[in-house]
C-alpha cells in the first residue's frame, strides 16, 4: 500500500534452537524452524522485523547469530541481556540510532528507523512472565516516556490485554498441566495486562490490532495442539503519530512450525506533523 510501512513483531522461541533435544544438540539453529520463519517473513515481507528471544544476537560465549544476514535485512541493531538472550530490530531502511533499557536481568531495545515516509521509533521489551505487573508497567513507561514523534511499542509483553475476552477458569485448568501454581500464573498475565496497558495508555499508546483481528498468539502447534491455554500476549501499540492501516495476528502452517508464538503484523503510515 502506497505510503505505508509494514512491521512484524515475532518471538522466535530461544533463537530458533532445536527444541527436541535441548542440552544435547549443539546446533545453534534448527534448520526446519529457520526455514519456516524464513517462509513467514518472505510471505509477509515486512520492512521492519522485531525479534524477541533472539539468542546470541551479539557475541556471547564465543557464539553469534547474525539475524540480519539470516533473514536478509541490510540494517539491524541488537542487544543481549541475561547472558545469551536478546532483542533485535531488523530493517530494510537505515537505523539512525538505538539505545537499551536495562533492568537487573532483562533489557529493552529502542531503534529509530529512517523510512521513506519519515522516521519512526520502535521499542521492544520482553519482560519475564514472573515479573510483578506493576514493575512491568514501570519498565515500559521508563522505556518510552521520553521518546518523541511516531513511536511503536511491540513484542512479547507477557500480558493479556484487559480488552480481550478470556475464560480465566479455562486458562487456570489448562495451566495446571504445566504450571506449579496455575492460578497465580494466569492472574499475573491478566493483572500485567491491566497494569501495562493502563500505564502505556496514560502516555498516549493504544492497541493497534482491531477487535475483529485479535486472535491468540500462543501456543502454536509446535508446542501444544491443545488450545485451551491460548491467549494473546504479543502486542503492538502505537501513539497518535502513527496512522494504523491494518493489523493482525498471523496464523498459518509455517507459523505453527516456526515458534511457540504466532507473529503480529502492522501496516501503518506516519501522521503529518
């Protein structure tokens, strides 16, 4: 669409490592999963690709994965946190500056991209699911409060939007199969959504995915065929300098092979100053 930019936000599950033999398989990348992600990215053709769980995106323990080269993006910025874990922003257009937001064991990444229709700042932070909701909200606020112009916040936020229609009892029952304290885990996702969306809303950010397009982002078939634990925890929010063209969660055969999360896609324009 003329004058619009496409952004995709994607949690790629432990940097595309093999999941069937973690700890024994020394390969950094599962070839089948990488091929599936490449298919997803080729079909969606984003100009900006934001990656969470981009392991080894910078040198750590003698290992590096060049995600820009892997997915054929000419520009990238990336930062590690908690040893090998990391975030990356890949772009078809120049990244003119970037910065990190750090807490004791996690980090957020902010990048300003010089697109053909103007500069846009993209911020991504993947908080630990166990982090207290009020602390998650404070982290996001600190990351974006001083940013100016068109700004997008995206990633695996590990929270459920307060606008999403969920069945708490069903989620708790589903979580009991893999969580030691299912009620606490589910309630933390719910309360995190209230805290984070409220905090970002107070400084001008809103959900870019229309109600009709709000599908779950996890789990995919790669991890669990049972969707009773399904929820939307990957989000894209934007301030009022972003004109939303369309947004959706992408679910298809390739996204079901690639990661435990489905990607989120946004087409947007930049509002004239």
